[in-house]
């Protein structure tokens, strides 16, 4: 689903920031849009297609990531264990996983937000649902997650943007590496063949 959306975003890059923002909000409701793929896709769009919109795209991206977390937090705080009545939540956000997440939050606190945001495959939403269920003060959650979201989304966006901006240079460098590797391989094979022939002649002479 996310891949198809990113393809659509490349075709409509001028409006990409609005679409990315909307998809991230849906991700907060546990609709399967990958936050990581959306960050990577938006960074590539910003670097290759609409470089003039780089700051606009990142601002909407950050807001989407952050508000997505807030949505998950309030879902956990409002509905709590009632969510397990629904098959999807029971399957993907098991009670066992939530207990583990609660343990990490109690043990590592602030650090859990930074580490948890870097782990995909439903761990993020599980973290924010758990925080909501535990009735953490919203002000504490809002400040902590703002820093964590800024760090994680900013780092991934910057790395991808830099790669996209320099993809031609990187591609050319990889081509040179491949040429060099192939040349070494050919020379090595030729030397091996020469050495084999030489040894064979010596064994015949002996």
C-alpha cells in the first residue's frame, strides 16, 4: 500500500506534502502505511523532483509523524484494553507485547521513545498505545515525543535526501568500483591461467 502511494506521490510531487501528512495520520489509526517508507519517499521526492519544496515537505512530514503518535496515544488512553475486543488489535498488539513495552517504559523512560521510534513493524504504535493506556501525562508525552520524532524523522530524511541529491555521483562512483573490480578479476584470471600453463610445461619437462 505504501509503495503504491509513493509512486503516486512522485507523479504528483507538488502536492506530496499534503498526501504524506494525511497518510501519516492514517498510520496513527493503525492503517498500514509505513512511516519509514513515507520518510524515505518524501526525502527522495524533495531531493530529485521538487528540491524547492524541501523544507515544506519536511515540516508537513514531521507534523504528520508527531500527530500520528498523538492519535495512537489518545486511542490507548481513551479505549485501553477495550481495543483487544477487535481482532486486528488483538493479533497485532497482543497483551504480551504491551506488557513488554510497559516494562521498557518503566525501566528506560525517555530513552524508550528514541529507540522505539527507530523500530518499524508496529512497534511505534504499540509504544504510543501503551503510553496512553498507562495514563502518562499528555504534557510529558508531548514534549518527549516531539524530541524523539524530530530526531528520528530528521535523521532518516536528511540521510535519504543527501543520497538522493548525490545519487548521480554515487552511481558513477559505484560504476568505477565495478570497473575496477572487473579489471582485477580479469587480470587475476589471466595470471592464474599463465601460472597453470607454466606449471604444466615444467611438469612435462621434468
